């Protein structure tokens, strides 16, 4: 894989979509462009509710301290800390690769998730529009799609997404772990505000798009008490389903999260870390299948009960984990996928010869 540094990368805050991006940051950004070898990532984990995903970007400008995907940046010889937030790679040929994948006879039209690793609607999407172009390919082939994002920029594509929901299948989850904007800004410094995300959810739901909220990650002692408000506001905005995931702290993520937590919430630091040890054990990270997304013990059961109760109260379909929700995402009801018919194939050879 060869990546090329962009000496003068496009500025997403100069586009017409800046209203969904917020204020430009002070931090310097380095962008690399690459011609990727493939675009569909295949997942074999039973903890994740999709087999195939598309990631048009590597790294994520949102800079969430808890992001489980940070270790993936090390495959590029970048760091999992600030490099993940500010050294971003753009897969310039993502739409072409996706169309080529759909043209293969081996492709059976399975659901594709945007994105499995980094946010497909992070600010660079305002300039590069790779997610939109990939979704246009999905619409062309009527391939089922699931989207998980924090990006309010998704509102830009509401018309396209409505068409995809009508002609194929689509579910959109907006990730909103915090109801409190100050908490969100401290832990997710460059992500859109919770208010902007609720507004994006509402804008999509009003177009008839099946929407849900991801209360993820749950950080005990920091945002677990905000679960009822998040779900209430999400339902008012049009969400019909929800899932939750407990905070995951791989070795490369833990120091980033702890540093941010200690700086932003010094009086809560010990409470949060003690709760994590209670739910996860002394290593703070359950890496095995079936253990990575959930906790154990009476405290975790109390969090689960609170989540389930709030979902019932507001009429939201609760999924225990994201993969449980996949059963409701048309996974077993066939696919809408079909390859477009080329113009020349509309007329058999015999008919053309008679003209």
C-alpha cells in the first residue's frame, strides 16, 4: 500500500456543508491520499452485527478518547494517540472498488455497514464525498446498508438515504453516548454536539428512514445516569431502536482515555476507573468473543435494567448488543440486491438483427 501526503488538503469548513461541522479546530491536520487495494472488510466476530463493512477513511477527526479503533492506525506506522485524530488517510478509489466488488459473481448482496472502524461522516467527507459516492453505488445496486455515525453531516445525504431506504434496505444509527454537551465535548472533542446529532436523527426519521440510537460506549460513573435522557430525546427525534456497548479499553486506548478523563473530570476519575474494574476485572478489557461489549456483576445488571426500562418506557426496540439487532435488520429475509442491466442487454441479438 502506498499513501501520499497531501501538501494542501481541502478544507471541509469552506464547503457549503460547514453548518453541520461546527467550528474549525485549532489542531493541525495532515491528510494522506491512497489508492486502496480493496474496500470491503470482512468481519468474523460474533460480537458485531455485520459481516462486511466499508471504511472510506483511516483515522478519525472526531478524536473520541475512547475509540476502540485507535490500534488500527498502527498498521500504517502511525500512533494510536494524536496520530489517529490528525493523520488521516483517504481512500480515493473507494467508490470504484465497491462497484467492482458488487460486479463479482461471488457477491450475494449482503448488508454492508458504514463504517466498521472509523466514522464515515467525519469532516473530511464534506470535501471528498466518498461516503456519498459509495452510497450511490449501493443505491445503484440496491444493496442493503447499515450506517453508524456521529456525523451530523449525514443530513446532507437525506434524499439519497431516503431513496436507498425505499429501493433497498437501510438502517441508520446515530451514536449519542452523552446527553450533556459539556461531557460530550470533553470526551469527544471534535464530534458534533449531542443537539446536532439529535437534529440529524430527526431529519432522517422525517424522511421515513429507519433510525436508531447507539448509547455507546457506556462509561460507568460518567454517562450511565444519562441513559434515560438520551433515549427519551432519541425517541422524540424519531428513533425506534437502540443498542448499548460498554466502554472497551485495549492497551493502546487506555492511556488516551485515562489522560482525557483525568484532565476533564479529575473528581470523577477514580470513580470511573473503579467502576470499570468492577465491570471488567483488573485488566479493564475483556478481549474474548462474547465479553468485549458487556460487563459482569450486579452493577452491570443494574445498567442493563436501566437501559431496558428506558427503552420500554419510550417504546424503543432494545438490542442487547449490535449483533442481536441484526436479526431485525432483514438479515434472514433475502436481499434487494440486483445488478443493473446494461443498455445493450435489453435487446437480444436476434431482435437487434431484425431491425
